[in-house]
C-alpha cells in the first residue's frame, strides 16, 4: 500500500515539474503495466474525474511510440501534454526535422509537420484520455494472441463542456 502511495506522489511530482500540470490522483485504474519490452504505463483518474495515462520507458521513446502504445492499450487520446514551458514542443521538433531533410524549403506548413512531429523525443509521456471505446484497458503480453491482453475493464468518456 505504501508503495502505491509513493508511486502516485511520484507521478504527481513528475506531472508538475516536467509537464506543468497539477494533478491529484484519486484512483489508479492500472499500475505499472507493461506496454512494450521496455515501457510501463499507469492509467489513473484524477479528483476532477479526468483520465490520464503516464508512460515511462527505459529506452528512448518518441511521440509516435506513445501514440501507438495509447492506441494498442485500447484508449483514445484527447491531448498529449508537452513539456513545461514549451507549448509548441512537438511542432518545433518537427520543424527542425523538416529543415534537416529539406534544407531549401522556405515555408513549412502544418501538413508538412504531420509525420515529423511524431519523431519528437517523449519520455516520459503524459496523455489525457478522451475515452475508452471498448471498455477494456490492455497490456503488452508476449504470450497472448496478438501480444495484447485485457488487464482491466473500465468505462470512461470525457464530456467536454463549454
């Protein structure tokens, strides 16, 4: 029980320091479930009834990796939180990549950044979840059919208000 409280406090502290978001974890739906060979995820509900997933990997991880993990877990993302003080972090990294690949390109549009922004380093990742379409949260399991199995059943849909 103490370890779980310390894990929650650590995630709250990381969210505040690295992402600039003050979170109060009310309930952890799943804790430290494997989502790849080197990454683990914690899905939790805040006191404001917002659902988040925190993904930490031992190896380098990009935004594309985080998107794939969230999708395979059976979640639908609402927002990928960028590091504190850098609201355009993913676009900035995407622009750098486009400039390296196409040094003569004068104007860079948002459609040019679609792929290149996914190359941004994103470890750890904090993602706000919009809904769980199937009502199941999955974890990575090399022994399971298609390598993903259900770890928890949970229904959630975020309803946006004005």
